[in-house]
C-alpha cells in the first residue's frame, strides 16, 4: 500500500471490504483469507499474492 500511496480507507472502498476486516488482515491477526478477497487486494494494488503473503511457522 505504501508503494502505491494508498490508504487503508481507499483500499477498503476499492475492494468492498470493511475497514475493520481489512485492518485485521493488515495486522496479521486473521486466521484465513478468501481467495476472492486476496484476488481483489492484488488487483487493487497491482501485485501478486507472494508480494503480500509470507509463510511463518508458529
């Protein structure tokens, strides 16, 4: 989002996801994400899933 100079509010409006749900995703507190949501985020940010996701062992 920083590279695209986009605020969380703008992304929320573009992908039709509530600000609170998007915030949960951004902070890493989400347990899962729908493929449709991931696709919408990637389309809005013009990126690939690997650009925003990382695997981390618990």
